């Protein structure tokens, strides 16, 4: 037997990294216990998964491994659970690399009576505890684009965005340009130009996304209609995604249909909407805000590691 096979049983994370993960989980549980937020568990294998065209779930015999516990946790909220959190595994069909393992650990929590601004502050409090970093920079999506690339993301058209991308060094082939939407261009500029600049000891919390990127967030009026959504970046790495949660079942059903239309356009199979979630929304989701935090990435940052493999007991390659 080769030496490589002989060593394949070994974990990819060191024992100190495993101990740091245990400490991280304990700190999270103490943080929420002090705030009277209840820990819950929901199924990982479910009959429905997200319709989001940019997230692909693993399917198994008519069931799906969950990409997030969001739908199930909202059903608990509608049933009267009050504020809840969960530390769990999630699964997404993306290529394994330094920043992603198809099986990963997330923290998801929902605070009844909170809006996204209040949840942003609680997120900041938690990150200061876990990472021993200063308070976050909070900035609107609009101001971020104005500061970093000099365009207003809520009013820029395709030509302006394409010109901006070219000026920033994003040059695509003619074939790659076909069919790109405003949202596609904004995401390209965000990932290739803006995210690498969001560095320093302070996390960045970006809020007020374009309406087309609302996902499961409600729409609020600021200078213009925006999604009550926020994302957290640390050292240029996206770590969290939060919403002031949509309560309107009919609007949610429309968004599921829009997602599936985009899937069809992109040649991706449609996903059946989660009717149980829609039923829960019709009964009544309480006013709440929710957020997902990628714990593997947080641990990477805490331990100053460059690869997610260094904080996982076993990756997909040796699981």
C-alpha cells in the first residue's frame, strides 16, 4: 500500500484547530443562552430545497440535503417558537476549494421583533466576541459601489455596468457577454473588484441590496426601494447573509416562480416550491430577522488559515 493511501485516514485539521472549533461552538451557545434564544434542530434531508438559481442542492432518492435550515426554521417560527438558532451541517453542490467544502457548518438564527438593522448589530456583537475584532463597518450597498467604483448600483444600466467592469479590468469574451443581466454585472463587479478591497481588522456589513437580489427579504423604502438584506465580509471573504424576513406568502410564491424562470433560462432543472413554507407564511410568520453565518470560514479567519481544509476534521476528499 502506498504511503499516500496509508495517510489518507488522518484528519486535515490539527487537534488545536478541533479544540478551537469546540470553543467557538461553546461561545455561540453561551451568547444565545444569555439572550434567551432557543437552540433547535431541523431535518437535513427534506422533500424540498431552495429554488435559488445560484444554489444547487444534492438530491437523493427524491429528497434533498438542505442547503440551509431556513425553510424549516421559519415553520417553527410560525408555530410560535420565538427566537431560535441552530448550528448544523449544510450541503451545496459547488466545487471544493480553499473557501468551500460541499458539506459545511453554518450558524443560522432568527430574532422575533427584530429588523435587519437590529440583527446587524447583534451579528457585530457576536463577531467581536468570536474573533476579538473591532466593531464592524456598516455601509449601504449603494454607498459601497459609489465609493469603490463610482457608480450607483440602483440606477446604472447594462452599458454603464459593462463600461465600469472593463475599466476595472473585467474583460469577458463575446460569448460570455450574451444574456448577462444587471444583476450579473453587479455580482461580477462585487466579487472581482469590491470584495478584494474589503480588508482590514474590521468586518464589513453591507446592507440595502438591489430589489432583484432580495431573495427572501422584504422590500423597504430608502432613497429608493431596496431589499432589507445584509451580507458580512471579513478580510474580503463573504461570511454571512441576513434578511428582514418576507412575510407575504403570495410574494414568496412569485419569487419562487421567478427563480424557476431563471433556472429554465440557464438550463438548470426547476425546483418545486416548498408548499409547507408557503402554508406557514399564510398562517403568519412573526415579524423577524434572520441570518446565516458560515462557521468554517469564521474559524479559518480566527486561526489565520488560508484553506478551509485546515479547520475541517475531514474534507470531501477524505471523508
